[in-house]
C-alpha cells in the first residue's frame, strides 16, 4: 500500500498495489503494521457495506459527535463515487473546507478519514458498493450531519442529484456561529 497525505491534516489517500497474474490480481487493503506508518493504532470496531442503485444519488454528509467520533477507511468496490469529506475540526487550518476524490472499483483507492470530518458521496455510476471501516460503533444519539447543499460549504457535486433519503435532504444548514467539534 502507498499512503499519500492530502492538504488536510490526517486525511490520507490509500492506494492499493495489486499484484497480478493470469488468474487476476491480489491486493492488501489493510495491514495493522503498515497503518502504524500513518499513526493509526485504533481498532476497527465496525464494518459497513452500502449499495446504491442509481448514479447521481447522494448519501451524507454524516459524522458522529464526541465522545463517539470515529476514524473511517472508505473504499469503493463496485462502480465509482465522488467521495467528499468536510473538515469540522474547530481548530483546523482547513475548518469548513471540503476535499473530494473519485473512488472506484477500477482505481482501487481508499480514503483514510480521521476524527473531525463529515463524510458523504455521490454515485457516478449505477450499482455502486462501498465498504467502510469504523473505529466506533454507530451511536444514533450522537449522529449529526451537514446538508449536501449547505452554502457555507458549497460542494460542487459533479452530477445532477437524482436521489437522496428524506433524512439527508432535511439535515439542518450550518449557521455562522457553527463552532465545529
């Protein structure tokens, strides 16, 4: 694996290095020892798998409040997505800025998302599947989110929004006095 830092402290692109032969390929997606290189020592407590049927669908932009903040490792294993994270760390130099990357089954990239980021994505193709590793259990009473079209964040989604849950459509907009976490 290759770890490539971004301009956001702690946010790291993880590139697989597939080894192929006539049968296909094999790639490591996690190694506890290798992840120590980027300072990751927490245990993955929960793994989720999502499927999204139609391109243009948005999921997110979700996060958990303290003390249930989580580190995530997100990988697309079918189709492709425009993956977005928003820095909500109140003392960060990139506070309320967003970062995006295309994750796809073809490019085999993953994104390591530290605590203090909200996460969401838009599907770029039909039949998308993502695998998420989490360092915290999902805690419904600590769930929070940013609305996909919040003008304070101003994410430039690449496609027309075709589908979204009612819950994601109704997340509150940020206010000017939003302090982050």
